[in-house]
C-alpha cells in the first residue's frame, strides 16, 4: 500500500511550513467572530509575501519529516485531519504516518461542522463543503488557489490578479468582520424589540447563541433551575443598581468588591454560578464573571445571563488569558474580557462604559416599551405631552457636560429635573451638591460656594471646602441663581471661564471639575435688561435652557401625581370621590406640584381613613361650589336662566351671557348633574367645571348646604 501512494514532491525544507489548505473556520457559527478570523489567519507565521506565496505550492510536511528543532505548527494536527483529501490519498498519507486510514467521506460519515469541530479541537480547517455551507466568501478562494493552479484560475486568483495569500486573507477577514458585526447588530436589535425573524432565530440557535425572544427555546435556556424572565424589564439604572461579582474565590471577590465600590457602585457577590442565575438580573448594572467556577462552566453562566437579558453587560475575568476563551466569550456577547491580574486598573473604566451602555439601553427599552410615548426622566411623575417634550430635551444633554439652566415657576420640580440630569448623566458617580443662592447673604454665599481659609474673617475658625470643591467630579446645582449679588456673580463667572477657584482668604488656586446646573423662577433675560444680572454670566449659564411646564399646563399629570403622593404619605388605600377629582383638576395650582403635594398630605391627615372628600381639601379648592345655584322652580327650559341680567328682546346678548344661560339650562334639565349637562352641551366634564368656575355657577342644588357643613369642620 505504501508503495502505491503518490510520492510527495521533495523541496528544500523551510524553517516553517505554512498550511495553506483553508482558512481556519471558527466553529459552528454561520457568521464567525472577527477574533476567530484573526486566529485563523494569525496561526501562520508572518513572513515576506513571496515566501508565503511560494510555500503555498509545496506539499505539506508530515510530522515525520519535520526536523526536531522546527517548532510544531499550531494547527498541524487539526489541519491534517481536516485537509480535504481523496480517500486514496488519505489512506496513503495515514499509512505513511503509521496511523489508521481515514474513512472515506460519505453522506453517513459527514458530520455537522460543530461535531467535527469538537472532534478536532477548537481549531480546524474548512473542507470544501463546509466552506460552501458556511457561506464562505469567494475571496477565500485565495486559499483554495494554494492547492491547485486550476482552482486558482477558476476561483479567485485568476479573477483578482495574482494577489498574495495574505492580501486575500485580509480582504476576506474584513468582509467577514463586516458580516459578523451586521449579524450581531441584527441580533441586538431583535433582542431589544423582542422580535427575531424565524431565520435569524434559527441562525442564532445554530450558532449556539442565546435565543432572545424565546419564541423558540434555545439550548442555553434549557435548565429548569434557572430563572427566565418572560419579558424585558424596564428599569432605571442608577448608582443603586448593583454590580454583581461571580467568583468562587473569597479573596478575589473581596478585592473585586473593593475595586467596584471604590468606583462608586453597589456590589452583590455570588460564589456559585447557579446562585447568581437564580436571582432576577433585571436591575443589575453589570456582571463581573470569573470563568473558573465550581458548579458550572463560566461560559454557560455567560450564555444564560445573555439569554435572559441581552443588554446586561458581562465583564469576563480570567487568570489565563487564552485567545480561544476570549473569542468564545466575545462570540457569546461578553462586554469585555479582562485579565484578572490587571483587572483592578482597568475595571473602573470598563464599568463606566458598561454602566453607560446599560443606562442607554434601559432608556431605549423604556421608550420602546412605552410605545414611543417618550423617554422617562428620573423620579419625575408625569407623562403628559409637555413632560415628554422636556424628557426628550433632557435626553440630549445627558451624555454631555454643558451647563444647563432650568427655568420654571416655583414648585414645578426644577430640583428634581436637576437630580435626574445628574443621576442619568455622565457624572452619576460623582456627588450632587445643591445650594440655594437665595438662602444666604452675600458674604455667606461666597464662603458657602467657594470655601474659606481658617481666619479669613471673624468666625472662620477652620478651613472650609466650598460647594464647588465638594462637588468635584459631580454636579453643582445652583438653585435661585437669579438671586446672586453682583459680587458673587463676578466670582462665579471667573470659575466658569477658567475652571479654577480661590477660597476666601487664600492665595492658592484650586482646579475644579464640576458640571453646573442652575435654576431660577425669574425671567433672567428681564433681569439682564434691568441690569440685575450680568449678561456674560447669563450666556455662560444658559448654554442649554430647559423650561419646566407649570402644572396647570399639564392637567393629565395631576391624578398620577396625586396617586404618587398618596403612596408617599401612606394613603395609597384612600379613595377619592368624583367631586374631589374634579376640584383637583380644575384648580389653577399657582404653587404647582409642591402645592399639590401639600394638599394631598393635608387630605391624608384630615380624612376619615377610607376616602378623601371635598371637605378634606383646602377652601381655595372648593371654590366651585361656593356660589349657590338659584333654585330652579321647574324643569322647564329657560326657567333657570332668569338669574342673569335681562336684555331687551331685540338686543344682542353677549356670548358669555348666552353661554351662562345654556349651561344653567343644561344643569336645570339634568337636575344639577354636571356629567349629563356636559354631555348635553357637547363638552368634556373638566371643561364644563372650568367654565362653571369662571362663570361662578354652582353645579349642584345642594351645594350651599354642603358648603356650610364643610366650612364648619375644623382642618388640620
Ligand atoms: N414631576 C414630579 N413628580 C414627583 N414629584 C414632584 C414632581 N415635580 C415636583 N415634585 C415634588 O414637588 C416638590 C417641589 O419640587 P422642586 O423643589 O423640585 O421644585 P422647584 O421648581 O425646584 O421649586 P423652587 O423653585 O421653589 O425651588 C418636591 O417635593 C418634589 O419632590
């Protein structure tokens, strides 16, 4: 048998033989990762193009005739196994090597790429059929070309001109990377929207990737022990959202905890992969995962985590940084891959990027979930159109550092907006320091903002770090900035321009890195015109002005806010009757949300413990029922209209009077039922109540008596 084998062409032995049969295929994934591609190409020893090219035509050296000093090519064994040979040639080669002859490749012996890969280790070369099946690009023909001039002419090199193998591989790599990223992008989009097409789903399953929408169960989600949320949770990620550490080593966990906590994140630790997977990961900010675990393979944990929440950043940590592992982790969607020995130094930055990505994905998910209603702002309650517009405005500045000026009437929630910008912005991990400029005299405000040295003035018993220094790396909220004296304005302007400050009584300058958010209820431009506010400071502060709408312009937020405050003040079990709701909706709310909050707090205290009545609201909210309705003698149309001024029959009646008469008529007909009257008049109930208030009409016949009863009750 050995004598019948074709004699290999003898050529002078090079120091290193390139195995040029095929590009190394990364495994059973239809769109291989770029890292894998790199691995495939990189396994060849770099050298001048000409030498690589020449070596392509040489037969591969067998392990038998490799000189002992020649290092064993990384993938020689795998390449031997997967090199597409004829049965005859294969047998001959095998016998020459003293091994069992490979079986002929038949339909029954042909295995799927994944299996072949398992058998041949993680590295293997594509066969012809495989490369077709995997949709290899025509450019890969560069590899085929290495085998026979005929193929070269037909497939690739002929068409492309005689490119060197490495050029082809680079082009091939680039294209495959492009395909990989496109595929990945599609997967991520599908994860967010929860809708993979059938083909994509099958593709991701074939690839062993997490099935994001779970319409078809994937292998990774098979374990019954592991919690699988049915829907994508929408969470506001902030500093309280924990970074989860999964590591079996107590010491390593402790040192990681210290790193993560120093970076300003809450931490949750797990020694076992299963322990972590049994928890709900919806609120986790990120995961630091050690691959070497006791109970299950780290890669499986990663697979499960990604399967349940494709937006959860998983940072893979390992002691032995192997390319194969990195490739596998990247393919499974790991956010980053860190060597444990350098993890501490890199972790902070990686966590920063991870949390930013998580927050942005969270925002996008929330928006998607709310049916495109608009983004969500921090702890602000209210989804009215003006609030959604405000949220959209804020979203644009979250990831920037521009000074923001929040304008709006008192009690509209300016400080809450400032908090939201800080919490969801880039400086979320820094401090948020708020100072009310109206609360201090000029000298005190100076010392409060900029600090002072010991003995700088009478009473300065110790050195004081001002608000600017306290807010280093974070946000300084200057509330009521319009109340600043001209002297403080000048100092503030200098800090904004030069980013340095000098404490009162000090000669040295301190560099400050602070984001400024200012707020005022005043018309700052008017103050500038009146000379009360510096124009240059105005333009420095109002780089991005934001107007918070008053509550009267967003009545649809009133009832959600009432529910919010009822819950806040322990009255969530209390119910409101229709009268109370109408009164709340029709009030003008000059004190805005703060006033509403006070009203609800007071009502919770003064009500009977089951429901809130009109009597539990302050008198200014009961104005609707103040004027008594004139007694309607009969239900005849027009009889109730007599309460108004009389006009000569041919006189033109003012529209307001006509409106008043028609409303009274409707109320008479409906026996004081506002709902029915509104229907008769073709108005909304709230609109009719507003008109009643404006026209000073009491809607209900019994209003007078009830009012007197209510007014006599004591209020807390
Ligand atoms: N959208 C909202 N959702 C929940 N609570 C709110 C909202 N807006 C305001 N509040 C509450 O109303 C109160 C007043 O808000 P805030 O202090 O932010 O208003 P402001 O505009 O800064 O007032 P001022 O101009 O008087 O300082 C706070 O207790 C705040 O929690």
